[in-house]
């Protein structure tokens, strides 16, 4: 059997042959080559490590929301040329000069032709600027992406960090438009200007270079209405309930109101209304959101002298779906905030007023969390309660700040692009590795074949020398043992004839003849051609024990022995074994013999123990052949140990390497 190093070489040759023969076959055939490439190629390993790091970071980021678009999709520019090289812009007026830290561009999701929808109309090249005046004569560039094409973001936001952002106006200018067959355009779902977790651009005036107007879907005001593909900023969390629900009405033109007491007066910067999305009506987005309503503030609970923050009572508003509706407060001092519905939402055959959550911000802090809710009337149940209006949850999850959430989604977009780039780069890396491998695989195979052939020829020569030496030893055995025995048989037979066939002489002739036959069987077994397994030696030892110890109780145990053994090892071991058993048969007077054979690592161990009369190991014991057994053990490179005493039996142990 070839040594492990040669077997490993053969396995390596087989692996190289697989790689060289079919590196670009898809399916299970490529698993081994790609696994080897990951282990061997530094570039492929680096690519895999970078991909794994991206995926690990991705798992910690906010999940990508579904398409939460309402009927108010966003702003759409006038069409441009088929080349896409045209200038279009959209601009926000914050009302006053503000400090801010980021600008977020939220795409739209509209399927058209071959375009699947996400990222429809997002500019290929653009820049983002801020300024203190509407003319933008001295703008501050917040982000410039006009030198190369920007990857389409799908429906994930593009967050442009502006740690020192400052100005009253923020403008996005597209210098190369999105291509739609033979025309081009610039479309945007939402333009947000962030300070912390507040969107300063919410409901602020919008100025555009031009517009494709088709309300309510496409309108410049949609760029700051808070309605987009993203929906509300949420993270997973089990909500206490669905929110607030007024009593059901049979007519839609009734008045319902819900009111929040902040506990003390504070400047109101912003009010956010989150539509309800109850878990028992998952398909009814914008459940109960009023068709007409107004939002007021006051310093007194009876609202005898309210300040109007927003009035949507003159015409029906578009249901925002899952999107929050933001009402600027303008810093108005107030303690009480009231939402009054003047036309309710049509459910099926009745009318409902419901809200999922209400937030009131003063200097970037949500004061509603510590407030108290009252209402004209309300439905109180395990899932609907006035307290659920200010618990920090919608029915879909826990509300988080805009800044944290948008940063996470924008980072998700960047990581997905990086993973796609790495996966695209991995294919040529593997191809290059396979190609270089193929060039030296043939040389490696040739070198390996030369090595194997040389090894086989060397093994053949070793085998020939071993067989030659064995023949010499067997000839000596035949001369020494068989010849001697035959000479004894001749002499005894002549004496028996002279003495008239004495019984003792005939018995001795029978014994010598039987021993001669056994020796011949051993010689024939050793010389028998063909490959033998290690187990064959154990079988032969069992046969010898059964023959030599006939009439004596013999317990022969052998653990798994795998070898491999040389012919010389088998010969010396078998002869030593027979000599030990002959001693037991002739001299020990034993009733029981225990034989144990085992392989311990790369060592062979033989233990023989009898319950005979034993002997004094310090006295001469020429007839026992102990020196001969020790010589045989030494020729094997092993050691023979003997333990005996008069009346205490004998134990012999052979421990020798076999390779």
C-alpha cells in the first residue's frame, strides 16, 4: 500500500484535474475548485472576507421597507432629450436660515416599460447645494456626483452627510437625467433636510426648474409632503396596541376630535400624525385617517382661542397610507394640541376616525410621550385605547428618529452595491486563478506522475530484494529445520527397523513428521503469491495456536490490525510465535493460554500468557529458545519482555514497529 504522502499526492492530482478540466461549469462540479480557490488564492480570500464583513454589517441595519407609496408619488420634471444631458433642479425653502447635518434624497417606485419601478427618474449625475439666498450665487456644495454615473438606488434613500450644513435653501441639480426609452427625466419622491431626527423640509415650499404635473401623483409639493416609498421610520418591536379609535359613525360629515395635553407650555416645532395600520386589517393602509381635518394648538384645554397649525377642511386629502403626516409648528407656544376630523374615513358602510400615533416636537424632543390624551369619544378595547396614541409605537413596530433610520437605510444601499461589486469582481478573480492553475496543472501532473513512477519502481526493486532475501532465509530454514527433521526421521526409522519397530521410536517419528509438515505449511504460506492483508497473519496465528495447543484451553483475542506488514515481518513474527507456543506445549504444563494481538499506533503488540509451572529466569534455560526469540524481536527492531516465576506461569510480550 502506498504511504499517506503518495495518497495525498494522488488526491491533489485529482483535484487539479477537476479544476483544469472544467472551471466554468455551473452546479455542484464547481464546489471543490471554488473551495480550493478560497483556500489558496489571496485575492479570492480577501474578496470573500470583504463580502462576509459587508453581510455581517448588513444584518445589523434597518430592514428595507416595502413600497409604501401613496397616490402622491413625488415630483416629476419635464421630459428632456434622449441623451439625458440636460439641467433640471428642485429646491426647498426652509423659511429661515437653518443649521442641518444631512440631506436625504428619497427615490420613487414606478414601473414603466422595461424598468421594474424602484429608482424611476433618479438622476444619473447630480449635485446637492445649500445657500442663504434663492439665487444660489454663492452656494455651498454638499455633494457633487457630476463626474461619473451614480448607481441607481432602487427605493433606498441616498443620504448626503453635511456636518456643517447651513442655509435657507437646499437645491438638487441633475446634470444627466434618467433615461426612459427615447426621453429623459428627473423624478424624486421626497427631499429631506435633517437636523438630528427632524426633517426641516417637511411641508415647506418647493421651487422647481419645470414640472410634469399630474396631481395627485406628480406635483412639486409632493417633494416635501412626507409621503414616499419608505413609509414611517420603524424598527421591529411588539406594539402595545393599534392606537386611538373614535366611536364608529354612520355618516362621514360628523365631527370627532382627539386632544393631547403636554403638561406645560412649550414652543411647538412640529406635529406628526401616524396613520393606523391595525394588525387585524393589514391590507387597510391609512385605516381611519380623516379625509378632512385640522390641527390646532392652544394654551387652554377648551380651545376658545386656538392657533391653526394646518387646515385641510376645504377639500379631501389623499390618504397617506402608512406615511406619517408632518405639520410644522413654527415655534408656537402651546400646551394643548387638538386634531379635529370634519369628514371621516369610509370603511365599508360606516365611518371611522383613527390614528396610530401622535408626536409633538419641541427643540427636537417628542413631548407627547409624557402627555395625556382626551377625546370627544373613543373605542376602548385591548387593541384600541387613547393611551396607545402616545406609546411610541405604531401597530407595525417601534418609531425611531428619521436621522438614525435614514442613515441605516442609506448604508444598506451602499453595502448592497459593494456586495454586488465584490460578487461581480469574484468571477474574474476565480477565472484568473483557474487559468493560471490550468497552465501549471499539466506540469504538476507530469511531475507527480514521474514521482509516482519512480516510487513504484523503487518499491518494485525493494520487493525484489525482499523476496530474494526471503528465499535465502527459507532455503536456510528448509536446510536447517526440514533437512534436520528428515535426517532424524531417517535415523529413527533405521533404528526402529533394527530393534523391531519400537513404539517410542515410531511416536518420535510421528512427532517430527508432523512438525515438518507444519513448517512446510508455514513456508508455503509465506511464499504464496498475491497481496495479503494484515488480517491474514492473524488468521494464520489462530491456526497455529489451534494446532500447537490442541487439548489446552486457548483464548485468542485480536483487536483491529491494519498493517501493512512486510514478508520479513510476517516470517519473524510467525516463527517467534510458534517457538513460544512450542515451549508452552513442551515445558509449561499449562491448562489455559491467553493470546492477545493489537496494533498500537504504528506498533504491533503480541502478548502470550499461560498458567503453567513457570521457571526461574535466572537459571540457564537452553531448551526454551529464549535467545532465539529475542534475536527475532531484535531483527524486527522491537523488544521481547518475559515475566515468570516457578509455579506462577509465564507471560511473554513482543512490542515492535511494523513500518
